[in-house]
């Protein structure tokens, strides 16, 4: 039993580390996640690595291929669009509910984190921006006070992350995104649910004209992953 518990603990640690590498594109879509190499990297047996990879498959971040192993998930460009459309719908619903339900202390935190993203964008601090951006969105999920919605949108956001990372590399996008954070946070503070929902949907709408460069990059990324 202690050995089993240790494997579970190791599997969780390893899955989180690999997930972080997927999210920051160290392992891009289509990359093979080799059990032997990962076991050597983390200094463990292949058992917890196998369990970690199974978790990533369950979360939609990786996929099993018959007689080949486990790979970072790759999906068609059409599926990526569907993924982002659903993410926009769910995050919009989260913002609407947060405007009605978020606690005052959490609203204060949300405004502060929105300002952090603005400062990080101005200073061109990518890592700081990414961390603050994640906190911003997760505060809104929690502020919806709907656990099922929160869990669902978090999982969907993880699935979109390998592709979403390209957005902030489009010229000027990080600063405009941060400015949108401030507007969304202010709408939530003011209890304007429909305004917050509309702003969040626009914030994530992949069909916006200014996303044309991103769509080009994304199509290249997907084509490369499918090659």
C-alpha cells in the first residue's frame, strides 16, 4: 500500500510537470512522450510515468496511438476552432455569473490581477503575464460559484493551451488582452453581467479580424503536428 501511494504521488508530480511542458510548448502537438526518457528525466520507474501519461490522455492533452505510444494531442484545424468557440461560450457564462456572485474580496483580487497583466504586458514580461493571465481567468471561474462549470472550463482551457499559447505571440496581442482584462474586471465589479459576458466572449472570439495572423500561425502548427 505505501508503494502504491508513492506511485500515485509520483504520477501526480510527473503529470503536472509534463502538463506544464505541454502548455508552454516545450512538447508541441504531435510530439512523442517516451516512457523510458521520461522515467530517466524524473529518476523513477516507468510505472508512475505510465500513470502520469494516462492522466494526460484522460484530460485530453495527450493521445494513445496503437503500437506507437503516447503523443501530445493533435487535432484538426476545424476541431481547434470548435474548441475555442466552446471555450468562449463557457468563459462568457462564467463572467456573467461572476458579476452576480463573486465575493467583494475576490473582486478586489480580480481587479489587482487584471492590473498585473497590464503591467507585465507593458514590461514585456512573458512569464509574469502568463501566470497572471491564468490567475485572472481562474478567479472568474471560481467566482461563478458553479463547481461543474468551473471544472469543465478548466479542463477545456487545458486542452486549448497548446494552441492558445500562439495568441500572445501575435504582435501587440498581449497588451490588448491585458486591457480587455481590466474592462472585464470592471464590468464584474459593477455587477454588469451581460456586459462582462459580452466582453469575455469578444476576448476569446477566434473569429475576430485581428486574429488573422494567429489563425495563419495556428494552421501551420496543426499542419506540422499532422505531418
